[in-house]
């Protein structure tokens, strides 16, 4: 009984880790895209203060 319950616990734990990894990578991709969008919409003075010099 204990071995069976520990096996199911291990399966649930690995399943949760897989779901967490997928969610983490999805959040990372969305966060990176949101960061690029925000960086593109920054005011020109903020870009100049950062030393971009593009505009």
C-alpha cells in the first residue's frame, strides 16, 4: 500500500513539475514579447537617456 501511494505521489509530483515548466516557458515567452513591446513604446527621452541614440 505504501509503495503504491508513494508511486502515485511521485507521478503527481512529476506531472506538476512538467506543468510548471510549460507554464514557466510560456510566461517567459509572453513576458519577453511584452518587454519588447514596452521597449518599443518608450518615450524618446527615455531612449536617449539610456544612450540608444536611434531617434
